[in-house]
């Protein structure tokens, strides 16, 4: 990812490459994890959130089944 200097994302996301996983239920996937970026919906078909696993950011995505 290329990010501008003033990008509002957390430093961990800006500095460390992340992996992304599709999950069936975002809320369940977040259980037990430190949330780095709160759940949001960048479009009407997806909800996303970032968590910290070890020392790396991990993105979870839930796609609507409609």
C-alpha cells in the first residue's frame, strides 16, 4: 500500500504489511482480538475491521450475501 504522510491510519498499518481474511460474521471474528481499526462499511456490500495478531495488523472482511 502506498500512503500519504498525513494518512489517518494507525502507524502499525502504515509500517507493516497485512494479510486479509474473509469471514462469515465480522463481530465473531473480532472476539478476543485487540481492535486496531473499528468496523466500518466502505461500501454497501462489505464490512471491514483491523485487529492486531502478535505484532502484525490483520484485516477481516465480511461480504453481504445479497
